[in-house]
């Protein structure tokens, strides 16, 4: 999920009452909720599509979810003592407990992979013990309705706190509401994936959430000859337009050979869930993923293949 969603989750947990456990509780929760995304630094040393195979991996796995909170708690605890020695520690700050700083940082970090698992991008929850990708297919990566719910509840909780009112309840109600919203979206996805509306044999069906409309899914199917397609506008029955994806018959493509020769292709295939090959003009082959075919994303989720990678094409 996006970092605003992660931050709002950390803030809500704090406003639900945990921020009174120790000084620096809110920074521990909010920073902790975003901390696994330190892997975004990979853009400084990886080329092109290589970042796709690195993100949502090692910093989202079990060892990192223990180590990162320890580092954050240590930094916050050390900063508090540094301020105290210089005589600049705010008088209204609560006493700082390293134990609570670690626990709150840990809770914040745990919410991160839980949210990241909810979309179609995927996450490697067991790194470095396993590189298996997990997919929740429940929420779009940016959910404006969660923003509205959690943002309003955070504002209302802070407002009531400033005025001396009951400030924990709005945050707690919003947490329950957000969990219910996620649960309903999960059921919608599972319901769509069980539908037999396509009337064809498919190897996998993915019900991908779309932006703004939580009732709708873009259904991605893969049939046995390697052809991919999507149907947009799924609700209770198949509606909308079916778009066929892929110009090349995948079994005719030497993707393994291309991956051995190019680290970007190797990383893309490691990340890709529904790869397909698109032919542009007559001499350009592009490897893409059916989850990310929106023209607005450009070539961010694609990589060019050598000319002779594929030998058979659909007509």
C-alpha cells in the first residue's frame, strides 16, 4: 500500500490509546509502519526493472521485522537521552521506555506487510527463508476510501483530545471499520474468482481491485495456450469488454535464455505473476505483466526482449 495509508494506520493505533505508553510512541508507530519500505533505496543502485525483483522482499520478512524495530527504538531512545543531556528535552514528553518503544515499533512494522499483502503486486513474506510471493488481491494499492475513513478519524480523535473530550473512541471505531471494509473487499474478490462466467478453461483467475470503485474487479485470466486477457467491470456477472493480451505464444519464447543474458529480464520474471509478450511494430518485443497494463504506468512495468526471443505469434 502507499505510505499515506501506512502512516494513517500507525497514527490510528496511537490515537486508540497506545501513544500514552511511552514518550515518542507516535513516531515509533508511524515510522515503524513505514520502515520496511527502506528497500526503496534500491533505486540508487539497481537498473531499470531490477527493482521489481528486489522490492517487498528482505525488508518485509521475519528477521527484518524484528531488527528494524530494534534499530528504530534504539534511535528514538538515544535521541531522547541526547536531548536530556543538552537540556533540550520537552517537559511535556512522557518518560521514554525502551521496551515500549520496541513493542510499538514492532507493532507498526507488522502492519506494513499485512497491508502490502492485500494488493496484487505481491510480497515475499518469508524472506530470506523463502522467495515465494503472496497475494491478497483485496485492495487497490491506493484506496481513497481508507484514506477518508482513517484520515477523518485521526483528525476527529486529535480534535477531541485537544478539547479534553473522549479521543480514543473515534480511532478505535475507525480501526474496526477499516477491518470490516477490508473483509468485505476480500469476500468480493473471492466471490469473483469463483465465478464461471468466462465459460472457458483457465489456469488461473485473478480478480484485481480497481481504483475508486471497491465493488469492481478487473478479472485477469490465463488460458491453456498461454494467452492472457482481462475483463473489466465485474460485479455480480461478467460485463464490460474483454481485452486479449499478448502477441506471442509464450511456450515459443525462450524467456529463460533471455533472463540469463539480461539481469533486468531475470528480475522481471522473478517478480511477474502473469507475464505476456507484446510486439510493438515488427521488431520490438516487450515483456509485460497482465496486472499492470494501464497505459498511464508507461513502461515502468515492462522490459524489452531480444528480437528473436519468440518464434510464434497470435493473429
